[in-house]
C-alpha cells in the first residue's frame, strides 16, 4: 500500500515538472532579444524578483531550516540558475543605464539575502523558528510577485481581449498552484500553502477572464501590445 510520504513525493515531482515549464516559458522572449541584440522594451524586473524568490525558497528547503523539503530545493535551484541565465542575457544586451539599474538591484538582493541568512542562523536556533521567519518572508516575496500579472489582467478587462494572455500558461499556473497546494496539505506546511492558494486563485481568475472575453477578442488585429514577459512559478 502506498504511504502518505510516497504520495507527497509523487505530487512534489509533478509540481517540479510544471514549475520547470513555467520557469522556461519566457525562452522565446530571450531568443528574440538575442536575435535583435537588444532588450527593447522588455524589463528585467520580473526576473530579478524571481531570482530572489528562488533563493529564499532554496534556503527555506534546507534541512537546518525546514527538513524534508528536498523537492522545494530542486525546483527552486533550477529556477535560480534559469533566472541567472535570463539576467545575464539582459546584462549583455541592455544599455549602460539599464545595466547599472539591474546590477544595483542584484546588489541589494545579495545584501538582503545575506542579512536574512545571518539573522536566521544566529538568532533562531530551532527548525520551527527558522521555518517561521523564512516562510513568512517567502510568502511576502510571492505576494509581491503576484502583483506583476495584474497588469495583464487589467489590460484584458479594459480591452475585452485575451489575445495577450496565453491560455496554456494560465492553465499551467492554475495546475502549478493546485499541485503545490496538495503537496502542502499532505504534510501540512502553511508557508507553502498560502502562496499556492493565492496562485491557484490567480490562475482561476485568468481562466475565467479567458472564458469571458474569448468571444470578444479580435484575433486578427495587428497592433503590438505589451505581452506578459514572465509567468511566475512558486512552491
């Protein structure tokens, strides 16, 4: 008979696969940047924010912070490397002014993360205490990141068009949130539960909007509107 821990591992592996798909979803954007040798109007902000988010979740999953969270480390470790590659491409093809802003943001993140690690390890001496402080910070990071897709949702409602809100990625966001929500419920983890509950709601809202405005979408119009540059992944 399959035990609870085995089910949790299977769910976590499924979550890893879906999250990996979301991390790699901006790949076409970076192919375009490399071909044009310019970042154009694309912004690095979502990728810089996701880099910190992945670093925080990797730290959360460490055995001395929150034991039995290897699958949290694996996917966020992959995400961290992927975001580094994205940012490296931005640094390569950005103007000096944009490059300077990205480097300053990265420096701030490094200092913040170093302070968090120092405070956690020196002032919290149990995994329960460490899980609490890092878990709360991870939730805050996720909530801030979820503000990013709101611009696309606002545009959909305003234009009554879902042309620039891909159905596949919206569905993947919903599935990602639900899978990690189940993962958090199997072995109750409120710090994974809360952001993925929000992620599930966000994905559901996107799909409802897609169904609502699909018929009013003019799929033949040629005007270029800002597309979603990144689909955020969370665990």
